[in-house]
C-alpha cells in the first residue's frame, strides 16, 4: 500500500476512526490535532455527522480515506477489514456516546470517548460490563489530566509532600452562556442546553464533571457524598447553568466545587486548590505551566513545567523546552499518546509504561455519572447530603 513503509514496524501508526466531529463541531478538530501531535495515529475512517450526506462530504474535505454515512456501517465494515481501524474516537454530543461505544466495543475496536461517558448511570454501568467482557482499552478524554503540572500535583500528593489531606477546593467558571445563546442557533450552545442531547446536566455535565474528575485525579480520592444546589439563571433555559456544592471525601477530607457558565468575566477558569497538614497546592488552567506549592510556615514556591523540582509524571507529558507554553491541545495529545502506548503494549504482549495508565477510563466515567446523579438528587432534596451510589 502507498506509504506503508512509513508505518511499518514497532512504531507503526495506529489506525484510527472518528465518529462525530463534522461541520460546525468544535471538539472534533481538537481530537484530530491531538491524535496527530505525537505521530501515533493515522485517521483512516470516519462517520462525521448524523446526516449521511454531510458525513461523506466532510470526510472528503478532510482527506479521510474511508468515509461512511452512518457509524453502524463503519463499525461493521471496519471490523471485517484486514486493515480496519484499531481504535475509534467518539466525539459526538453526549446522547450518542453510549450507542457508539457499545457498537465499536462489540466490534473488537478500542474506544477513545469524549466526556461525560453517557447520559445515564444505567448506560455507564452497561458500558463498564462490556469493557470488562471484551478486555478492550477504553479512554475517557478528561483532557486536564494530561497537563504536566496536574500530573506533578498528583505525584506530590502521592509522595506525601502535603501530609494528610484536609481541604479540596475546585471551581470551573465560564461566562459564554450568560445570555440565551442557544436561541440564536449557535450549535454548541444549542445541543449543550438540550436535555435530549446533553443529558440531565447542563453546566454540571459539561464542566462540573471536569472539576470533579480533576479533584479526584490529583487527590487520588473519590467523592463519597455531595450537598448541592443546582440553578438555572437564564430564563427559559432547560438545563442548569450554575452548580455549587460541598463535598465529602474519605478520611474526613472536606471539599467544595463550583461550576458555572454564567460567571461574567471568566473564559475558561478551571482552578484547583488542595490543602494538607504540611502544605498546599494551587493550579489554574489559564496559567497551566505553573504549580504553586505552599509549605506551612515557608515562602510559597512556583514550580514551572520542565523546571527544577518536577518529577517523572510531569516529564512524560512535556514536549517542548521550558518557556514555550503548552496547554489545551497538548493535554489532549498526552491522553492520545498514553492510550497509544497501552494499545501497542497490548499488541506486543508486554506491560505498558506505568505513566501511560494515568488516562481516565471506564471507571472514572462511571464515577462521573454517579456524581451527576447524586448532585441532581441532592439539589431536588434541598441540598441534603447524598451519597454517590457505589462510591468507594
């Protein structure tokens, strides 16, 4: 085949397919860039739209070799090809995550799925059973877990540099839905505020799940209970645009989470603070290459990506020299790189690099759906403390 010599051998590119991410989509282009950044994948097949005509036209425009009008057709055809896709990226609106993931898992194809995992806990648990039955790799693209200094924070917590944890504060503030943007026909606002496509959570599902995942990833602890208030500020909006809550973690650790898409003056302000008996940490997504370390009774220190004091977890996620900013696209790319290592290790019958196992997977996806369900239940019950069913 033309170009085969470039992809033979141990580091042959993984054949990737994509579902969703066609005309007017934002996240599809992000995933395509991320998949190519470290030269681990080749996008060879796609069903980019629920409209077959648009799907075929979009694939031609993007020079994707095999175009399909529907994802079912793609799964069946690729399963039967000797050069069929080995992994698929699912970048559709939330309501299509389950059916797509199920179809491709049943076809024996590894899955890389955008978050949240599904729109219901029942579908999430069913997918978990399918992943267990098939033994396939399932990655969930909570992209902030791919940032070097987020991994550095996690490593420092695990090493005991903060001592026993006490308090976790996480917030994700945006302002892009401060007005009824969905009524203008803007595609991203339209589906994200539609319960039929977004699921039962608006800002909760869209960015609240990111905040929840980040807090759990860095601390290494699950949220066990929430006391939450879910609000819709924009009149006529069908889903929430602001959520705030208290959190309970194991071992008496307390927390707070705020997620809002009506916080004027905030673009993408994801911020995490973790405090222990010996020190604190602070990280902000809009300044992602720095991590503030605050030892008790000592001057605060700023750790920089690639600089002194950073460890192996951060080093694996760094691509360019210090002083050159890395961020959103590279965070996504790190997850794709780590999943490629997992897939290659499976193919080569070896153990993957342990650092490549930091990618969120099906378990984190299920926890995310338990979180959404518990928050909504708590809010309906006047912010009563509510357990995440099945929480560890």
